C-alpha cells in the first residue's frame, strides 16, 4: 500500500468543486429502474445506457469520479473503447462498488447485512488491474420499531471497516457508505440520532481495523425526516441538522464527505447540499460534496428511454444535474438554474 497515493486519490476525488457520479446500480436495481420506464432489461440496454453516461461531453468539469459496477467495469463503448478508458480520458477517476448487496440479517427480522468480504482481497486486485482507483461498500440501516438494533449496527460497521482496510491494502481508496434509509414515518430527530449512532460505530470500527482516515471518504445519508413523515423540514433545517450530526461524529482527518441521494429529488438534493456549503463551508474540516446516483441520473434516464435518438438530450440532462451539484458545492446553486 502506498499511503501517499491513497491520500492523493481521496483528495482528488473531492477537489475542484467536483463530486462523484454513482452509476453502480446492480443488475437487478438497474433492471428495476428500466422496467419502471418500460425499457428492455437486457445486457445490451444496460451497456448502451452506461455508454451514454460515460460519453457525456464535458462531464469531467463537474464529476471527479464515477462508481462502476462489476458488469460495467469490463464493458466497452461501441467503438471498442473501454468505459474505464473513456472515463479516464475525460479526467474522471474510475471506481467500483465491491459489496455483493444487502441480505437479511439472521435473527433480526427487517434488518440487513451487506455481504461480500469472502474473496474480496482477490477481487480488489482484479479491479485495481482493470483500472479502478477506489471502491465502495454500502450498508443499509432501517429506522422502525425497535430498529436499528445494536446487532445490526455493529455487524454492518464491522463489515464496512473490514472492507475499508482491504481496499487500502490493495491501493484503492475506500468509500464507506452507511446509509440510514429514508423509508418510513420517522422524524428528522430520529434520523439524526440513528445517523450519529451508526457513524460513531463506523469510526470506532475503522479505528480498530487501522484504516487510514486521510485515505478514505465517507458516503452518508443527509439527516432527513422519513419520506412518509407528515413533517418535512425546510432545506435550511435539514442542512443544519446534517452538519451538526457530522461534526459530532466524523473525524477531521477524513478529507471528504460525499452524500448519497437516497430517493430525494435531484432539485432537493442540490438545494440541501447548497445550503450546507453556503452556511458552513468555511467552518468545516472536510469537503462536503455529492456521490449521487438517482439525483443525477433520473432525468437523463427518463429522456434516454432506451432510444439512440435521445442520447444527446439525455446527456444534456445529465450534465445539467452534475453542474447544478457543482454549483451547490460552491453554495451558488439557485432554483432558477432548473428552468434552463
Ligand atoms: P442514490 O444517490 O440513488 O441514493 O445512490 C447512491 C448510491 O449508493 C449508489 O452508489
């Protein structure tokens, strides 16, 4: 492991007002999104959708890194250029989702544990060979009656830390993603408390596994009320709660925090990220940026709709969301940008 190299990559991923584009949907998630729009769920449809994304002109102005998926990292554009090369040529650092998904946690009905540690060392060596410079592992935490349990939080935090240590050993920057889900009726305060608890547990486990904090990124949820909660706080209230929670639980040595979008609309995700940077940027030890999938891709996916003729318009929509988030990092995002 070259520690300085890890630190450099982590810093590059959060430099220049840029953020990450998550395009690491598993085959089943990608198929679900396609099915919802009536797009054929074939390998070729998934490949051409991803070709549309990686070929978007000037994407590298707003995006520092792209998270690929097992299937995608081996794929090529129609002209034979690998996706990895297309991204690197566009000054976007390729990375990969390395977990094997969240499965039912035995003895904990309704809770999940992310799998994929067995054989991970060997897979990481292969991903590094294919050109990946960072890896991502997502754990999911559910808020509900008697949830999350201590057992679920501990198991997931431990797995995240084991993944992070293996990543660093392989020379890949780990993106540690403990996601407290938005599903449910819980309040902003409950989301705050659970997010603080899981982050504290994650950093305790990262310490035990000797993960170098300067050479990793954290990918958390924003602190949000449940989607079905009747009380939906304002953008500023969400920004305040999120920053307060992160300040309590995330060590200053971590270079960057890259939010997931978790089901928020693209506009709200940009507005909330913007409010955090506008209000707090100069006082924060880490960069606050984005690593959105749906909040960047959704409009582009709807426009593309599986049709070659829509590629240009879809790329414009993708670039637009990426540039809105780029502005949000500077605290310069405005709702009026959406009309353009
Ligand atoms: P969303 O932004 O759609 O929540 O996806 C985030 C993610 O983890 C994909 O890598």
